[in-house]
C-alpha cells in the first residue's frame, strides 16, 4: 500500500489513470472511499490522486493538534513528493476549505479549483455544534457519532434512508480515528478568512452545493459574492453530493474540467 510521510505523518494515497492530474480532498470523517464513484470515472481520462487526511482512513493518527494551514501544507508535500507541478483540485467540505487555502498559497500549481460544499471563511456558529459531536466520538466512538447525526437529521435523506448507502457512509466514520476526527474538527476553527483574498486566485473556480445544505448554501453564496465563481446547485441534495447523486455530480465535474481545456489523455 502506498504511503508517504508528510510532516512526520504516514499518509495513505492512491494514484490511478493517465492524463492531466486531478486531486481529490475528502470531507471530515471520510477518506479515499468517499470518492468511490468518482475515482474510476475520472481515471478513464485523467491522472487521479486521492489521499486520506490525517487520522482518517489509513493515514496515521496525529500526535498533536493541527491547523488548516497544516492540512494545506500536507497537500503541498504530497504533490511535491509525487512530482506533480500542476493539477485540478477538487475539495469537499473540510477539503473544500483546504483547497482554496492551498490555491492561495500555491496558485502556480492549480489549473482549476472545484469547491464542493466548502467555505472561504470560518464556519461561525456552526462550529459550536462540533463540541457535542467531539464528546460523543470521545465517549462512544465514531459509529455512535454517525448514528447521532442521523437521528438529528444531519445526514441527507438519500443516504440515511438507503440501507446500502447508510452502511457505506457509516463505514467511513468507523474508519476515522477518534483523535483524527476531534483534531480535524478543532482545526476548522483555525480557517483563515479568505474573503478579501479570494480574487487573488486566478484559475477557473466552480462551486457545487446541494439545495438541502443550508449552512453551505450560505458559505457558497459568500464565495459567489466575492469572486467570479460559477455555482452549480444540485436539487434535492444535501451535503454529500458525490454519494447522493454520483452521476449528476460526475457530469458536473467533467463538464467543468473539459470547459477549460483541461485535457484528458
């Protein structure tokens, strides 16, 4: 299994396909498997790189607290060690915060940026809810946290009401270490405010969000209000678009990549 040591942490990653490079950055309490429906689809025409964030999936548990800047630095080191100089960057949720942060720091490496239910600023009042979720994870474990979120209608119906998808989603949580979740959710509070800087990103940017995801509908509106960004709103979808409607989501990805001459092999 391929691992690279990034900032002292053994980080699991995969590569697949040939062509222009597309890099995938997953959500909190997710891992490479969150992109189960995207990796083989994109790999038909692109060189796909995906990795597990610190303490998620097969990547090692972090030994200390970290920041969003640290997560952006992990991504830089991954690409540097893989010899990747240019990529299209796709980030979802916390990955959709790492991605614009990385693009600001290393704009010369980013051909295009796709922010999926992400943000360019702190999540504000939303951060308070993570305290209770960290305590559940700490005291009862990650599966219990997934069930808690389901019982509080925090998981989209297309996942929570589908037995196969729900088991798949719950498995993602079980593969996230408790400390990995706790420290990554704490890192959200360190997200810099990029609103005044977002126009410094000169590559094409696309935002994708579900209309049943009110918190991120608002954060994505901030993105539109402060940058020349196109937004695709997926109807009757919540936060986990790539799982809820994978075909529609994949079509949006490839249309965006092709529209900016990001050629496949």
